[in-house]
């Protein structure tokens, strides 16, 4: 049975003198496998650099001050009733 997977790079050009192709990696977002498991207290005490890393990992904006980032992360990741 034949594989149905697609390569992670795009072929650019028709090939070189030895049949080699020039490839260029396309930038893409890959959703992390696990949802973050932080509590509200964790987000409230999380340093800004860690918030930046978390938001970047999930492809979310990392703009604003630290309080805005905390509020955004809590809104995105906490299930508050």
C-alpha cells in the first residue's frame, strides 16, 4: 500500500544538472500535542518570558504588556464557568 504523506518542503525549480531539486522549507504552524495545564494562579505568577514562549508555541499574538498577555493566556487556555 502506498503512503499518502506529503513532504514538508516545496520543490522550487525543475532540477539541477544531476537531477537534484532545490528545496525551500515553508514556514508553517504545527499545533502542539498537549493543551497547557496551568491554573489561574500559575498564569498570575508566570514571568513574561514564559508567557511569551507559551503564546508563541500556540501561534498566538505576543503583543501588549505582561498584564495583557496574562489576561489573554487565561482567556485562551482556562475554561472558566
